[in-house]
C-alpha cells in the first residue's frame, strides 16, 4: 500500500468512527393538553355556530395572490371573515388592478400587495416582517406562487429543472419557514396551506412535465414533515391538490387538444373553475379545522380515480 493510500484509508476510518459518535435531533411533538397550543378548542368559542364553522380568523399572506387561483382564494378568505391580507407576487402587471378590486369589495379590511420573489430568502423575510407590521399578526400562509414547464425529459436542461424546483418547492419552503417563525414568536399558532397538484399523485397525460410533477410531489412530503415538526407551535400544515383548472396556464389554441384529453379522462367531463378550489382552501383555513393537520385535499373532479 502506498503512503497516499494509507493516509486515505486512515482518514476514511476516522470519518466512520466520527459517524458512530453522532447524535441526531429529535422533533418534539405536542402534549395536546390544556397548556399546549394544540389543546381542543373550547365549545363556546363561536366555531360551533352555523355561521361560524367556516369562519377564517386573523390575517393571511397569500403568495401568487394576484394569479387566478390565488386571487379566487383571497376573495373567498375575505368573504369568510379574514381581517387582513398581504398578497405576495412577483408579477407587477396585475397587482394594482387586483388590489383595487379587493379594496373596493372589502373596504373595511386591511389589504396590501407586496412585490416579492419567493425564491429570495432575504426578500421573503423582509416582506413577512413588513406584512406582520402592517397587519398586526400573521395567522395564515397560502402558497399559490408557481410555474409550469412542459419539456421532454430527454431534452430538459438542468437550468429548467432547477428553476421549477426553486420556485414551486423551495419558494414554498422559504415562505413557510419565515411565516412559521413569525407564528411561533406570536405564540398563537397558525395555518399553512401549500398548493400541490394532481401532478403530485400521478404522471400527467399527454404533456411531459417531470420537473413540475416532482416539484409538487415534494410539496406533499414537505407538508407532512412540517405538519409533524410544527404542530407543537400550534401551526397546522396542509395542502390542496387541484386538478386541471381554467387558468391562463391552460388557455390558448395551442393546448386545445390537451384540454380535450384532460376533460375526456375526467369523470366530471371538464376542467375545474377557480372558485371550485376555494371550498377546500376555506375549510383548511377555518377556525373549526383545528384537528386537520398533514392532510392533502384533492380537488379534481375525480380525475385521479382512474
């Protein structure tokens, strides 16, 4: 054995020995007793009333809030009692019109829009702090920011792959982490809802979009992990998985054939309307949903039944 090989072997043995000494952190689960943030709600808090069961309390950040699905969710949350709203969006072309619509419809609510790139960790932290200062607290986070790309896997560049994962998965985590830190500091818990997809549950047809599918499947697992880790802080983490929805991403003559295929493979016989997602969004954010944690709600007309 050469001297170099001997040194390498000794180094490898040392590394293995160090591994055997390591310890790993253990997540801490809530006790669920009266002193914890996961205690059962009191029966007289108003949530048992017919008009209060789906009441949404407090303030929310909605990423991608000026997009079709995000904007529908913002309207629904405000309709069900949300007090304050901060929309995060990188698309400046829609912000003023969408913000004006919401303020005209809900003049008594505190509503703002902040330009934020969800992949920029520092920018997200600044924006979450600004939203908390403006609204008074952060009680809900709903992540609708996302991009899609249909590329054959043999032709896909690493840059395309990284961009999809960065926005859809990493961006959601960055926002969730920043909001969870704020919720923990507030000591009042909160709700986080990721937007996954039926693409997280199966391979799409006819379009090839491996990066997008993986990015959404990752959100399902991320949701599970955070639901387990953050429950002790009173933070519930869930997700919705929309099917094909009637948004700008699915418009145009270039994908007409694909739309026909999506509808034909769906028991409901069509793609969904944005407002058809809002029931699940409101339910997951509602004051009566304190025992819903780590759940994914599929809203797809039955498409993944096949």
